[in-house]
């Protein structure tokens, strides 16, 4: 279901030449926020974690996550 705003935009864009429509499309695409990878987000967030907190993470945490979270037997 289109909102009134979207309907108005559609009507106005249809009245433009193909070249102008292409310009509108480019403008709208440029409005998209830049997408970041999960790795980029992780790197940004992990800089806020103090070094002494990193040292508390067990070296086998990735293998034994269920053990550390739920008490399951270690692998």
C-alpha cells in the first residue's frame, strides 16, 4: 500500500523525461546511507573494550561457547 507521499512522487516522476528520471534515480540512490560490513562494525565497536577485558576472554571461547554460556561439557 503506497502512502500519499509515494503516490505524489510517482505522479511527478512519470511526468519527467527519461533523462530527468535517471537524475532522480541517481539522487535517491545517493541518499542511501553507506553500508558497512559486519567486520567494519565489529572493529569500530571493539575499540571501546578495554584491553584488560579482552584478556578475560578464555582462549577456547569460540570452541566452548556453550560451556561458558550454559555450562555444557567442554569439547
